[in-house]
C-alpha cells in the first residue's frame, strides 16, 4: 500500500496536473478548428475558378469574334482614297444591318442601278460596304473608296487651283506705272485747287446805269 505521505503528495499536485491536461486538450482542439476553417476558406475560391474555366477547355472563339470583330483576310488589302474607275456613286442607303445596305451606282454610260452589299457591279468588281458619305468596292482583292461626285469635284477644284506665286513679280512690275499715274493725278488736283475762283456776284446792268 502507498504510504500516507505519497497519497498526500498526489492529492497536492493533482489539480495542477489536471489543469495542464485540460490546457493541452484545449490547444489541440483550437488548432484543429483553425485548420478546418482555413480549408473551408480556400475550397470555394478553387471551386469558382474551376467552374469559370474548366481545365483543358478551349476559349469561346465565337464570343471573342463578336467582341473584337473578325480579323481581316490576309488576301485583301485596304487602299484608302478615291477609286480610279468609271463608276459614279449617286446614292447610299445605310441599314442597321450592314448586309442589307444598298447603293445607287452608275457604270459608264449605263443607267443607274441599285446594288446590295456583296452584289457584283461589273467584271471583278462588287459592292463591299455602304457608308453615309461613300461606298467601298472590292476590285481584285483590294478595297477602294467610291465617293459622291460633289466630293470628287471639290477635291478636283482644290487640285486645279491656279498658282498665284508668280503674281507678286507682275505686281511689282506694274508699281512704277501706278506711282506715275498717282503723281499725275495729285498734280492735277493741286492745279485745280490753286486756280482763282470766279467772283461770286457780278454787278448788274441796272446798278451801273444808276451810278452814271
């Protein structure tokens, strides 16, 4: 049997031992809860990323094409400026749907006709797109702009404006003659101002008779 002294020592340290065991168990419990909370907080983010983009899935090319537009074909080259052809643009009708837009175009001396987008105008020429101030035609894989006749005439008028750079020399050559004419006019004016003015009143015959 244990001695009374040993039992007394066990009773003396028993509360301290029990308290230490409780603290250790509480620490282990708290650590487990923290680990579980961290796992739960990381799981939804991973699940959302998996739903938004499945692993190995290809991007939606059709949606990207609607957002950014279809790339231009490498076989076509855009050439801005006026089309050097015998076509005359008489009217353009822009529709909300670009494919339904139309334009009135006259080819050479033929009567004007109404053309739709992608409709062939002549040999190797078709209507590419319609805009309020112009239309674009495709000729041999190149895109050209066809303007209205008024726009063409204004552009041609600007290009055909005469060059007045040589006029200053001609004006300088005429300056001496102008100066001589101005001097002659000034001398004539001074001569007219210096001439004696006629008397304002002339004595009448009746007054002369009375004086006699």
